[in-house]
C-alpha cells in the first residue's frame, strides 16, 4: 500500500512536522538532502520512489507550499528514507554514518553562474520570505478564530453520549483483535495550500470504509477520533492519528486504522470533505440549547474563518510563484548529469543495504 501525506505545514507557531519521529526509527537509514530551491531534491526522490514502488510500499510526503513537490519518501521493505533537510524542515543526523548521512546537492551548482544573478536571487528570496511571513500571520489569525469555535463547541459537548457512541462503534467496527502492537503514528493528511485546504485523498482509496464526520465546531470530532484511537489500540490495532494544522497540531482531525480498512475524516467548514457516502452527524453530540445561545458568535467565527482562509491560500500561492523564480536561477546553474549520478548512487546504496 503506497500512501501520500504532507511532511508538515505552517501553523500559528511556525512550520510544524512530526517527521523526525519517523527518522528516529533506528531500523531505517536516512539520506538527508541539503541544497536550496531548484537543486533537484524533489526530482531525485520522485525518480527513486518510482524505481522501488513496483516491489515495495512507498510512502510519499509532499510539500504544503507546493503540493506537486516531494519533501520525503519512505521505502518500507528497504527500510530507507530520503528527505529534504533544508529550511523550514531542517533535518540533521542523530547517528551520522550509522543511521543517517547528508547528501549536499549544493556541490553540483555552478557558483559563477549564480554570482551573475546575485542581486536578483537576493531580491526574490527576501520577497518569498516576506510573503510566507504574511501567510503565517493570517494562519495565526485563522487558528485563533477556529480555536474560538472549538472552545464554544467543547463547552457544549454531550460527553457521555459521545463516549457511549464511540464504544458502540468500536464494538461494531472492531469486533475482533488486531494483529498489531497497538502503535500510534502521527501523519499529516491535510494542509493549507495554494489550492485551499487539501487532503491527500489518494491515501483514503485503500480504505473500505471512510466515514466523514460532519462537524462545524471541531470539538466532537477531535474527541471521537481520540477515544476511537484508544479503543483500537486496546484491541491491538495500529493506528494513524492526523494532527489538525488549524489548531497548531494540538488536536486531531482524522483517524486511520489500516488493518481494519477504516478511516474517519472531519468534514468541517475549512476541510470541506463532504463527498463520502458514509457520514456521522457530529451535531447530535452538542447541547442544542447551548449552541443556540452562541449562534451569533459562531456565525461570525464561520464567516471570518472563511475570509482568513482565503487570505492564507492566496498568500501561499503568491509565495509559491516567487519561489518558482528562485528555482529558475538554481536549475540553470545545476550540473544535471552529476545529479543523475547522485540519484543512481543513492539507489545503489539502498539496494546494497537491503541485501546486507
């Protein structure tokens, strides 16, 4: 099963990623790619992923600022990881040469060509940073508004009703023991991008039952997936919890249970995941009278969040356009023949490590 996620995304606290926990597995060997925009990191990973995919599961991690670009791949049979280790997701070696190694793609650019465009590169790089900073400010504002909605919803939760529903659902959907160890992994399935709030739907294609949790207030769905994950782990299922970028990764928005083929995803005013046949009306787990008393505040939150989200998407799109300008200078200065040799060398080393 090949899956797609985001490596991380911008939150109110800056860029956030859980990928370091994947790299921490000492059974895997990680190739950390260093080098600026346009140095061929994503192309290298795409080529190696395509090479290994016919014989093993490959997990791809995409860039939220450019969803067409890869930030990392994990080869599960070969137990190899290749990742982009440059800002904002800086990765370093914990056990150099034993569990990780750095590949410096900056060795293969022509500095004389880059020096010719020094002022232009500095100008577009600074502009890109400015646009990303603006996007972060709007992301912070969006997060604050969504937190207000969540706090309203949390105060109106019918917790016992929700708990009972979760326990009944677990008995019905997870009616036998899993074959895992009850492990919980964190993955970023959804991110704010230039195309809007984007979820890697291809990952859900391998799940037989996908339930959309219709939830305008976020609190019930967070509580449900947290409790359901606990129920699954208790039954020895390995689970994947997906942190919610809107809330600085302090809450969860999706739950995947691979062995059971079951996924729960939030359909909110921001995520807009309303195309699934199976749905759970999370509205029934809120006290209607309490929600009604907050309707003016919640309506204002919804409208404001929608406007702020559009500003975030627009900011990311503008930053991506400038980022493309940066890449042009480096692509023109790279020794692509040498890059192909680096790609072949990494691929060969992965094969050799697997044989050993």
